[in-house]
């Protein structure tokens, strides 16, 4: 029989588990909706509802404000859709926080590939291209309920990537929030374009660390299947924290290198960078691209969840479809942060 202390500890564990499980299921619900329902504006509505219910501060930047901030990546990707883009900012404020952490999530509510259009096979699954954003919004909900002693900001750009009469074209050049220029070689490499603005915008909060989650590359699934998350980082201590949290939560990560030699593969001829490399090392060059937009001297980790954010079959720990990948890891990371 458990004594009183053991019962209290067991009940506390049950309550924490319920909060995390509800957050994961919430993200799965978002990802399960069809793209004509879970539009960028609907994502905004869900984020605002979470903020109000959880006591989070929130700010929603509309297309006019995004244009005013000169976030060329978000604007370029969204220009092919009649749905306007938004930048969702959720903030958990605490007195005397131990750390300030920014969580950034990719929110492409449907990805056709744009002009560089994807094959028809499995394109219907591209409704899950917003699972990075869903994970961040859901994690912010859980972080608030668990009352962790951190100042945490969730930043999620949301838009669609569609062909139209006025789409982004291969060869276009866009300017990021941090003034770096990018030549768009492939419009299907759109996630990194919206993330480059969100990552550089995070500097506003002077974070001690930034973690981004994104269904970023098919190459990560080709490398790891659905067995682990591709991890890249500019900080050894943060890598260790993320890997440890992933091992505890069965959301395993494997680190890939970000050597400077990979930067040569994405340097531009008519702009600072190209949004894709030569076709080799696709996951790494995508991470190396993102690194160029991380605020100087800020520890950062990139989690490519493209291989694990969707399951083609039911498993003991997840149903078929969106998995809510990364949420358990993020919460464990913060719970263990010393």
C-alpha cells in the first residue's frame, strides 16, 4: 500500500501526464482537420482560444503588419493563396524567469509545392505540414497549465503554399526580416522561407535559447524513416538537453552536422543564399539555411519532424495520421532545465 507521500507523488504524475496527453491529442486534432477547414485563419482562432483559456498573452500579426516588418519569406510563400498569412505569438510570462525560451513552429496549412508542384500521390497528406505550429501551440497550452518557471514564447507563421495567378516563382528573390536575401530556386522548399522570418524575429525577445520544429524535408524521412527526429544545433549543451529529453519521452533524436562546408552548397549567385542546395544532404542544408537567420550568439536547435509527424499505420502509442510529435520532448526539456 502506498503511503501518503507516494500517493501524492503518484497523483501529481497522473495530472502531469494528463496535461501532456491532452496537449498531444489537441495537436493531433488540428492536424486531422482537412485543409479547407484548418486554414491559416482557423489556426489563428485555435491559438487565440488556447491563449484565452490558458492565460497566455497573445499577439496576431496580420498581412499588413507582416508587410510592414518586411518579412519577405512569409509574404512570398503566401502570395499564391487567397488566404492571408499570419504570425501567431503566444507568450507565457512569469516573474523572475529562470530562462527565456522561444519555440518556433512551421505552419503551412497546405503545401502543394507551389509552382514546383508536388506529385499527386499522397499530396492529401500535406495538410499535416502545419504540425510544427500545432506542436508549438499545444506545447504552450501545456506549459501554461504546468506553470513552469520560464518565460516561453511560441512563434508560428501560418499560411498556405499554392499555385495561382500570382504565385511565388523559381528565381524570385525575397528579403528576410533580418535583411538577408534569398533566391527561391524551388518553391516547394517553402518552410524554411517562413521560418527564416520567425527565427530572426525571435531576437525581439532576447531568448536564452530557440527551438524550432518543422516538417521540413522529405530527406529526413528518407534517412530515418519514422524512427527518429533529425536534430541540428549550434550549441553542444542544448543538443545534449534535447537528446536526453527525447530519450525520456521516446521521441528520439539523431544529430546531423552543420559544418561550415555545407554553407557553400546554399550560397547564392544573385542573393546571399539559395533556398535549396544541389540535391544532396537536403536535411543538413535546410538546417544550415535556417542557422543563417538565428540571432547572433543564441543557442538554437532545429528539429526536423517530417518523418515522425505523420503515421501511415496505427501504433500502440499513436493512431494513424498526425502524431503530435515533439510536444512531449519540448515539455520534458523544460521540466528538466536547470
